[in-house]
C-alpha cells in the first residue's frame, strides 16, 4: 500500500510539475499538441476568414462558456418602440394594411397596385433604416421588425417588397461603407422612394457559394459622358433579384480584376460592390420570375460590357476588393431582422386565425379544436409562435443595446423560418380544405406558399444549419479555440509555441471545469446549477445552465477529437449547432416572459415552449452520440451528461390541452401572443369575419349548452335547430336576444367556413404566363 501511494504521489507530482512548470509543459506537451493541431486544423479560405471577422458575439459566447452569466441576459433592457415609431405603425402601416388586397395582388394583378407602390414610396417605407438627415425615417431594428411582421400578416408580397430595401441592400451598404459623396448622392432619393433599389449577388453559377461568382469587372480606361474616365467594364448574369425588374439603382457584386494594374499592385482585388443606375447602357432588365405565386418583383438582371466610373464602387477606391467583407458584415445583423419578422408574422396569423377557426368549425357535433389530435397541432402552433416571438424580441433588444451578434443572426434566420414552416404546416392541417382552396376567404394559403422563399433566401437553411451556426459559432465564441488557431498560424515558431501553450493551458482548465460541472448537474438534475430567480421560472434557468455546460463539454470534445473533419461532417456540426440555437431560443423564452411582466396566464405557453426546447436539445444530443465516430467517447459522454437516464420528456398531453385552449378562446394570452399583426373586425375581410364569429360563438355556445341540457332532461323536443330555438324562447328557457345571438353566430360561422369558388379561374392579367410561353 505504501509503495502504491508513493508511486501515485510521484506520478501526481510529475504531472503537476509538467503541467505547472512552463518550459517543461511547452516542450513536452504543447509542442506535440501544436504539431497535431496543425495537422487536423481545417484550412480557412479568405472568404471564411472575412465571414468570421464580420460582426461580434453576444449571448452565444456565454453559452459556449458552459457557465452563462444570466445577469447579462436578464438585465438587457427590452426593446421598445418610440412614440414616433408606434404612431407610424398605427398610422401609415395600418392604412397600408387596409389598402392591401392580397388576392388581387397574387392572382389578378400579379403585382402591387400602383396606388400601393406610390403609398409605400411616399410614406418612406423604403427608407426605414435611413437616418432622418437624409430624409429617411431613422427607425430602430424593433420598428423595422414590427412593420415587416404586420405587413406579412396581411400580404407576403407587400412585406417582401418593403423588407428588401431595408435589409441588405444599397442603403445599408452606403450607410456603412459609402463615401460621403455617394451617401449625399443616393440616400435622399432612396429615402423618398424616388429610387427603387435592388441588390444583385446571386447568379446561375453562384448560389450558396456566392463568393465564387463568375461575373467579372475589368479595370480599364474608357469614355464616360464624353470624358476619358478610369472605370470598370463589367459582364454579369444575375438571377432571383428582388425588385430587379423595377429597380432604378442596382447594387452589384462582381469580381474585380486589374490586369494592367491601373489601380495598384494587385491584379486580382476580388469581390467588389458598386452602385449602378439601372439605365446604364448594357443592362437588360424587366423580365420576371414567379416565386411560388408570391408576385413581388423578382427577376434576372444581365449586363453586357457595362462601363462604370471607378467612383461608383461602394466606398470608392477604399472599397475595392472589400465586397465580401461588406456583405458579411451587413448580413451579420440584417439577417436576424427581416425574415424572422416575416416568419413571426406568419406564425402569429396562424395562431390567431387557425385557433379561432378550430373553435368555430364543428364536426361530429363539436368544435374541431376539442379533438385531441387537433389540440396537439394547435398547441404546437401557439407554443412555436411564442418561441419565435420571444427570440425575435430578445435579439432586437440586443441590437438596440449595440450588440452585433453575427452567429445569432444566422440562428434567428434558420430557427424562425423553420418554425414558420412547422407552424403553417400545422395550421394547414387544421384548416383542411379551407386552407387549400385559394381565394379572398383564405388568408393562409399564400403564407404557406411563401415558406420556401423564406427558407432559401439570405442563406439557405440547410447550409446555415450545417455549416454556419456551429462552424462559425465555435470559432467565434469558444474562449480558447480562436486563439489556438491564431497561434498555430503564427509564422514565428517561438511565439507560436508560447501563444499556443498559453491557450492550451487555459483550454484544459476550461474543459476540466465543464466536465466537473456537467457531472455534478447530471447527478443532481441541475439542482445545484445557477438559479437567478426563485420559483418555476428559476428551475428552467437551472436546466439551461446545466445544459450549457453539457453543450460546452460536447462541443469541446468534438472539436478536439474530430478537428478539421468536423467541417465535412455536416450532420454532427448541425446537431451541435442545433443545441446552441435551441439553448439560445430557450433562454429567450424565459427572458421574454420576464420582460412581459411574467403574466400568469402565459405560464402554460412558457412551459410548453421550454418542454419543447429541452426535448429537442436532448434529441440532438442523443443523435450526436449515436453517430459520433469515437464510440467509446460517445458512450462516456452520455453517461457523464445524463448519468441517471434521459431527463426530458417533452410537453405532456395535459399541457398541450391547456395551451391549445389559449388560442381557441378570446383572451389576454391570445392577444399577447399575436400582438402586432393586422387585426380587424371588418366583415368584408376573412380575418375580420373570424374575430366576429369567435366572439359570437362564445356566447352562442353557452346558449346551446342550455338547449342541449333541456333536450337531455326532456324539457325540449329534439327538433331541427331553428324550431328548437323558437320553442326554447316560448318555453322561456332562453331569451329572444339569446336566440338572435345563436342565429347570428351561425351566420358568421357559415361565412367563416365558406371557401371561394370561381366561374373563371384564369386571372385577368396573364402577361407573365404569355411571355414565358412565348420565350419557350
Ligand atoms: C425569391 C428569391 C429572392 C431572392 N432575392 C435575391 C436578391 O435580391 N439578391 C440576390 O443576390 N439573391 C437573391 N436570391 C438568391 C438566394 O440568396 C439564393 O437562392 C440562395 O443563396 C441559394 O442559392 P441557390 O438557389 O442557387 O441554391 P444552391 O446554392 O444551388 O443550393 C441548393 C441547396 O443546397 C444547399 N447547399 C449548398 N451548399 C451547401 C453546403 N456546403 N452544405 C450544405 N448545404 C448546402 C443549400 O442550402 C440549398 O438547400 C433570391 C432567391 C429567391 C428564390
């Protein structure tokens, strides 16, 4: 025994000496690890490097730490609209919503009507983000989001039309990178709507891999407006360009080459952006694509030998070759605003409309929302909408506080557009035929059709999930990995070893801390984890605290053992990204509930949202371990993380039942969940009729209960509905007003369940079809 203790003691002392004596550690451990690291570290292209440097980190870095500082999230002031922003939403945006007739837009005109175009331009809806000194509205990200969300609940075509000039496009690029002359030249016209902008990056050969665009601009001398000018001659072939067919100002991305070195020493400056008036000779535009029946202006743009002065490059000479960086930096925030707003608008519309529909539509003698299968779908609609809105609001609060969370913007885009897809799919199931038959009576059909557009644009979702979220998240947010990368790339061998050694020493301590925390929390069900507040909400914070150390440990070991191959193993990377994303979304759920003053009526929504987040995090972990190539490590991780078995079970049937009820009946929780979308009580609108029918159904059903009870007790004969009503009034079982209310509710119900039919299905304007037939 003494010998054993002595041996262990010597071993421990040796290890401690190696670990704590710097030079020894460097030569025995760090040098060897550095060689290994260099072998496995993934090569990073210039575009990847630029993407990585764009934007910053925020709460994602806290989650990666395995020990999030909850006060940083909880103390973030909620985003609030200014009085001017609120007035704009209640005034011009409300008015625009009333002007929009989505059926006419999507079926008959295949465009916004001229008066809507004029209204959008006149009211400066294209200038939401342009500062007031240039004539724009200078609104906050929250106002921008609320405007797009409200419009999306009325017409996706209008929402996309307004959204695009306010997200990644000429105005944003000018504000960030333009020269003062360029800003003064273009921003007033963009703000007043005199100019219609588009941004053209994508082409037939460059979609997701946009940086590989074959569109080339060659620096050369030419003649512009009769004067010899140093310029760029560009050939380009772009497609899918939103507002392209009607744009007056094109933001164009192309690869700049300078074979004669007229601009400097570099013959290949690379991706460059320029602002080009659409009437510049050589530009062909006007043709349109038809994106799944959502007829916002979108089409190809072709340029042949288009000569532009070099001053048209955004940022002038300083902007040459900086195009990719500009795009990545602009995308790193904008991606988290517009499409998440559109997605949440769709979700809120479904929660409000389909919830009410399920209450009004009766089958087998009961509202369909009473059936358990429909309840499950309704609970998902309500719960996911709550998750979406929470993440949207918290992300906007972070932007408003001056954060620039690049990876979280990708998380928002991916998670909210996927949730939009799931919510609308559930809504379509509940609506049955009434969701399928298009027409003015169906407010959801076009929202359904638009889903793949939201999924594809601003970073297609498969790519975003598999490549961006964890790939960029790990490098940006991990407290040590980026420094290890930088150290390994340091050309000075002595400095490289010193830097790497320091980073590795910190990394090992970090790993051990997370391992111990994970074990402790796994054994106690997270009961010893941080709990920033008491009560049921505090218990949820504890679970997230626990799971964040689980995530940090798994992410670390995956990176350590798989190294650069993790980039190719997209499925594993996607699952790690899902865990990160869902932890963020779940944290937003809790924060949002607190920001709303913790209304008790919303507790079931929050419980559903959390149960759903937690089970999805657990599923992602299980799938990660099941497919992890190092089998022994995967088994070990599972035992360390969840030593007493899988802890989460997802929402129960009873919880689903309670959550479904929240959108089946009028009430404060329903109003809070769907706040900010277009609402109406106008019987000529489908969304107005359903509100009237829901209000009427609540009272009418109470009367019907009295009648049914009377029939059961033999006090009333089981006649047809109208005779029964008459006799019930005569027998003084109900009042004449009650009977009138039941009749009115029935009429409204009939109006709601009615679907459109047509004598002639062909739209009045068939210009687009005729043209494409002619082209074929
Ligand atoms: C309606 C609409 C409007 C648009 N508006 C504009 C605009 O205004 N300006 C503009 O420049 N562009 C615009 N786009 C282009 C849009 O950004 C691209 O469609 C998008 O980048 C995807 O390119 P792609 O369609 O060629 O698909 P592809 O690049 O061919 O991708 C197809 C699929 O492969 C996946 N994929 C590709 N590479 C990987 C990978 N490495 N790992 C995993 N999955 C991968 C993608 O996620 C996608 O699911 C618009 C597109 C549409 C449809």
